[in-house]
C-alpha cells in the first residue's frame, strides 16, 4: 500500500539507482531542508541483482563517496588483458579500484538520503507524467494493483535505459530520438573459474565478443562475475545468453553457473537537451555510460549530482527565462564533466570494433615482452593502435 506524507513535492526523483540516489543526496547537501523531496522506485535498490560488473576506480569514487569496507567486495591491484589467442598481459597498479557490493552500496546511500530528510518509497513505479494547469507535473504511480497521483514542481528521471516516463516531454532525450546505441549485456555469477581476487580480466576476440569484450571480475574469493557485451549489430548472430554460455563452457568446463542476469546498456552520446519544463534526466536515462568501456556507476553519480544541484537552482528562480537557462546549462555541464570525452570515444567505437583478432594478438605479444613494471595503460593502448597502421586511421576520430 502506497503511503506518502504529502500530495505535492518540490522534487520527485524517479529511480533509486546511483543516479537517482546521488541526485537526492546532492540536492539535500546543496539546500538542506529547503525543499520537500521524495525518491521512488518500484523495488528497493538493494533487493535484486544489478546488471553490472560492479568495478569502479578507487580514486574517482572517493571524490563522490567515502569508501567503506562494508560494501567493498575486493580491492583491485590491476587488470589482465587477454587477446584472442589466449596471450595474457598484466597491468599492475596497487589499489587502483574496487569491486562493489552494489546492494550494500545503494543501501548506504539510501540511508544517508533518508537521514537528510528525503522521503523514500521503494514500492511504487512511476507510470505516467502529464502537465497540469498550474504548471506542476502530475505524476501517476502504481504499486501492485493500486494507483495514486502526486504533484511535483521538478521531476528527475533516473529510471534507467528503458525510460518511458519522459517520452512526452518536448525536447528531451528518448530511445527514439537520441543516439542511445542500446547494447545487450549479460553476465553470470559462477564458481570454479580460475581468477586472481585482486585483478579483473578483460577478454577480446570476435569468436565470442564482436565489437565488445568479455570479463571475469572477482567477487568473494570463490565466485566471479563473468560476462560479455557486444555491439548491437551482432545481437542476432551472437545471441547474448547463448554466446555467454558457450564461452563459459568452452573456456571454463569446470565452472558452475549459479545465476544469469542481463540488461540493456545505453552507450551513445548526443547533444540533445537533458532538461525541459522542470524535468531533468540523469544516469542511464540520460545515456551517460562510457561508449567503449560501458562503465556507468560513477558516470551516473556525476550526472545525478548535476541534476540534483541544478534542481536547486531551478527552484530558487521564479523567472521562466532563468529556468530555461538552467535547463540548457545541464547539457553543457555534463559535456564539460564527461560528455566531451564520451563523444570522442563514441566516434572511435566503430574503429575499435573493427580491430582484427590478429592485430590484438600482435599487440599482446609485443606487450608480453615488456617487463610488467614498465607497462602502463597508455603503453597498452598505444601498442594496440600501433599493431597495424590501419588502426590509426580507423580510430582517428578519437584524437580529433
């Protein structure tokens, strides 16, 4: 049964993933107690598996949230890159990242948000938005068979890549209008796969990973997250679930699969607006995922911060022109923080996807001859590019 403390809110945040939670946190830190804020989701953000490999940069995450051993599964000291012929190249950097327990991580942020005065309802799904005569947003919610309506001055859409609620808002990104490059990703939680608990492994090759890559990420010393993401044009010829199961069976015949999960990753980047008429988009709903690495946790938090703080500025102004300027500035701010680099990656994506297996192997053989202490991520990247002159041409847009 839905219970809300009010029928009208200054800000209603839809979606309690990292973007929505961090938008609520940033808003309340920017304007403590000034506005009536609620965050809703159809499920508690810690009760169901998240379609994610859960790896983040330690250095960057620390800028946004204080690390807590409670939700850190593993400390990472490097990466193994495995070429199509099985050549494994290691990169070492102590404490370079974390594997998160997303459920516990989300729970901590949600608790912090609630302690700051945000009303949380994790049993209600927003199903429709419409503009009312008093320039507020009518928000229709459903919980089980029950429906109710709320009003809000500002709505933050952080509902994920399948976002539907803001499709009727003029000018906003939608799956139909935006360059979302929605890709299927799938992973399994499995036992019996050899791995280093302090390294992640990234695998390349057209046999299983055309236009993308595979991964083996440590979890608790026993289980791993093993998965793949491929370019969307291979969806029919490389069905994600079948491809993953074949990869695991061929590569790790002793593995025991405990569960399989999947979802879409919006990997595009465009110049379309991210806010209009008091509606702000954040996280996967705004297509903030890295186009090549497909990482999105910290990107979502960055985007949520922009949305939350911009909502404060929007509410503080009563002039329509100023509010439109604030809405327009969200795209500019995102481009400065992350979007510009994502555009470069998006332009280079086709070139990266066209790298041949023989070129990956040649680069791996070259890097394997270099002492591990002299390897750097730049040197690894440069070796892949220099393995064939044609790769420089294919990925020229990355450097423009």
